[in-house]
C-alpha cells in the first residue's frame, strides 16, 4: 500500500493520531469551509502509520499539505512541514523564513532557501518528495503542482528512518493546515505526487444492509443514529454485540463535490470491549452488493481510535468512482 495517511481535520484532532498537539482545530478554518488546524506558535506531529520506513538508502516518501500563512514572516523558526525520525531528529524538513522557505537536511544543516514562495492569507498546496541516498538522494518541492525546487544530493542522515511528519509554529510563523497526505512509492497506486487533494469527512446517515448490533437504546432500529457524530461521545451513544460475526453497515451522504480522482477511503472507528475475554472487530465495506472486510483489530477496555485505508474499490479492484463512494456502505463486524 502506498497511501499511508489522510487528514482533513473535519472531525477535529485525534490524540491517538497526533502527538505533541498544543493548538486547536476549527470547523470553519479550512479551504472549503470545513475543518483545519491552526498552528499558532505551537506544534503537532503524526507518526507515519506502519512505520518506520527505510533507514538506509533509497527509501522515499511524499508529503502533501495545504498551508495558509496568517502573519508576515519576520524571521526563521519552527517547522513548515517535513520528515523526521523521532520528534526532534530531522531527515528533510522545511522552515518558513522572511525570504521564503528554508530546506534543512538532518537536524540543523541548512540545505537551501527557496525565496518568494509564501504569501500571507493565501492558500497554497505544497508537496515535498524526499529520497534517502548518500549520493543520489533527491529533494523536490512543489507548489500548486509546479516544481519550485529540486536537487539530487546527499540526503542520508546516519541510519534514521522515515518515522514521523511534524508541523510547528513559532513567533515568526502562524498559519492554517488542511488536506494532508503521506504516501510512498512502494505500491502500485498512489505511489507518486497526488497533487492538490481534498479530504472530506463522511458520517453515517442511514441504515445499511446489516443491522445486527444492539444500540445504546437497547434495540437494533436505526443503529446509525448512535454512530453518526463527528466527534465521538464515548458511552453516550454506541452499538455493541457479543456474538462473533454479527455486523452493522451504514449508508452515507453523497460526496459534496464531484472529484476528478478518488485516491482512497480511510475508515476511522472508536471501539472498546466491555468484558474480560479477548475481543476484536474488523471493518466492513459493502460495495457492489458484497461485504468486504478489513484487518482484525484487538480491543482493550478503553476506547481506541483506529483507521484503515482502502485505496481501491474492493468490488472492482480499481480506483474508486464517485458513484461507487456514494453507493458504498461502511460498518464493522464483531470478531472473536
């Protein structure tokens, strides 16, 4: 799989997804009147799912994100975005500067400065590609699909891995982030620049083909009403069952826009077990009249946020289409 992470902030910040979060999201901050992250002299870091990746030579990774600076840059500090091994060990990352964007290799080596590319109160979509190699490594930076910098250079930093992506504001650097992706070149799809993407959140809006779980109202009628909140509400409303194989699937509203390309569906779930026996669940995605299942997820007695990306429509083994997404159902199944 190449597509490793998607974030649009429409459902706020998930502490299980992000680390070192010191700032806020807002429902109307985004480029499309939806959610975004306000990086106001603070920071946020996400561990790349499934990582770390690489560590030696020829590992590579793509990062895309929309950014709108909200103040004039008067100095150099913080992190606009980039790849790190651990929280403070940089591989290749970017720092806003009064002249533009500084690109660093390692934790403190200034590689170059790309001038005159940031405009206050203007959204732009940035894509950073990094290949690790001590002679033929590559750094390429794109703005709105056009290359503003590229170089073949030494990008090898000891034996560090692609482990996380970090954004950090400073006294000189304020702004909004939206529509983030991370991918690698390892798979057969989504293995290069995705371009300017839009990440939208969908929540259940109707009953699907299966309604076998029991809602917090003690029946199995209109179960979707117990899982349709954008921000999860814990034990206030939920569905549950003890029998392995029982499942719910839910209908969703149609996409708000007609996309040219759909790179994938990320299914996010909050779940826990309520007894002492081992218990797990798996996600169910219904497409073309058939239920397709994801990987088993083991549960503890506290709620855990997990997600799984379906890069292609499992019914066609091809890219998702607008009609396919609009017709799909998503839910989950009780496992042993």
